[in-house]
């Protein structure tokens, strides 16, 4: 009797099985079968985030009311969109906080590749939406999507998996150099710095020797200076940083209006809703410069309380990272916290001229769907890590 001929699976069958396996992983994660919650989520962290996002809604409405009324004849225009982002973000946070963070290992590579493709496609003229010389957004009709915002959390999740194995300095530079190069081309130096700080701290926490870490910082600093001095608009911003009074009606105008706004607030502030700078004197009042409106209305005392809330969130994040049950969780928590800390520092420091003015939003506060949703979903991951602490 002749042996039965072995039937090999076709390429279509292989692809179908892979797709079924991939979707099964997602289904298991969402159904909670992969979640191993040993304790309750960190309520203090959750409470701080809730207070900040509610305050953010109030300040977005407050700072945008004049602009919205003039441009759209609807003073609730920005509030309506931000409220929708708020709801989406919080629903996602509550769901993600119940999903075991280990499940991301199974499909983060695919999200990483997809986001890389988005960063490449957005650079194509006519495809990416160009605003003020920067091509960073996809036009989705009533709203926009900024791939560099989602890439912050995707990079953290991918690097956490990638750095579980020992990586050489050359391998680290090859990966991060390619990624950061795409963001620089948008151009978006602020986000590049945030991503670079996040990646470098994660590399150090993964066990990189201090000598290699110091070498990486030195190389990054040199590249940063090259980026500043080889771009006319970045060079102008750096010159303005060195001399904020050099051109009060030109390149220094934005900085001057920010300082005027903060100075007007004094010790106790003008009161919520009483800002004068929001009457179209201050550029980017709802996004990058929203802290200037906050400082003007709540003053020095209110600003100290506001900044203290961010410091408490960062402290809780690093505490979760320190106590995480495994290397993967420690790297994720470190990455998320470093990203939020560096972005908050850059935004606030640029408002008081400690660093050159850069276009990064203030987490949980600034207007923008991509930023708010990604920040909230990232907190959901952080909360899940906190649940699994031994």
C-alpha cells in the first residue's frame, strides 16, 4: 500500500491561521482571561489624573472661548471636541487597566511597524496635513491624527520588549536613530527630545553600563546641537532663548506674551475666566501655551499646587516602576513615567524661559485628541502594572 501523500498547507491557509491567532490573542486580552490582578489599582494615581483632566477641560474651554467665538461662532467648539476625547480616553483607561500588560508582547511589533509606516507616509507632500511649515498630522475630516503622539506609548511598549535582551550601544543607536530621524523630518524637535529622553532612560534601566549610558548622552547632545544650528527656525528660537527681548514684535513675540501672562497673575492670580491674554494676544493659548493662561488666572500659589500634582504623578509612576513584578513591567512603567515627566518639564520650562520654546503639549491639559487619549490610555497600562505588584 502506497503511503498517503502529505498535504501541505497553502499560503492562504497559513495567512488565515495567523490572522485567527492574532485576533484570538486580542479577544483573550479584552475578555480578561489574561489579566492577573492581584490587588486594586492605585486609587491615588487615578484620583490625581481625574482631577487634572477635569481641570484641563475647564482650562481648554476658558482659554479657547474667544478664539472659538471668532472663528466658529460657537464658544463651545473646542470644549465639545475635548470632552469627546476625554470620554474616549477615560473609557480606554478603564478597559486597559484590566488587561494584563504582558499581552502586548504578542502584537506590539505589528503596531510598531504600522506606526513607523504612518510616520513615513505623513512626510509625503499632499498626504500629511501641513500646518505652519510642519507636516505632522493626517486630516480625518472633523479631527486630525498625529502619529508621533501614538508612537510615544508604542515605542515604550516595543522598547520594553526589545530591551529584555541585552543590546549593544550600536544596536540601540541604530534603532532609535532611525525612529528619531523620522520625527525630526516632520519637523518636531520637541517630540524628538521627549522620545530620546524616554529611550535613553529605558536603556539605562535595562542594565546598560554607566559608561555606555554617558556615551549615549554625549552623542545625543552633539546631535541635538547640530539639529539646532543647521535649521534657521530652530536657530532663531535658540537666539530668542538667549535674548528674549531681542525682537518683541517678531521672533520674541511669543515668549514676551507668555512672560507677560505669567507676570500678570501675580501671587494669587486674576481668577478663573479673567485672563486678558486669551483675547488673541497669546499664540497657541489652548495647546502648547495653556500653562501661561493657567498661571495668569490662578497665580503663583495655584501654579505651585498645579505643578505639585504633576510631581505626585511622576513620583507614583517611578514608585510603580521600582516595585514592578518583572523586568518588562519595570521598563514599561519607567518609559511611561519618563515620557510624561520629560514632556511636562519641557512644556513648563519653556513657559518660564528655562529652555527654548518648543511645541509640545502639556499632558492631560492641552487641547488635542491624540495627546489626551494616548496619555490616558498609558495611565491605564501603568495602573495594570500597579495591580500586579507582589
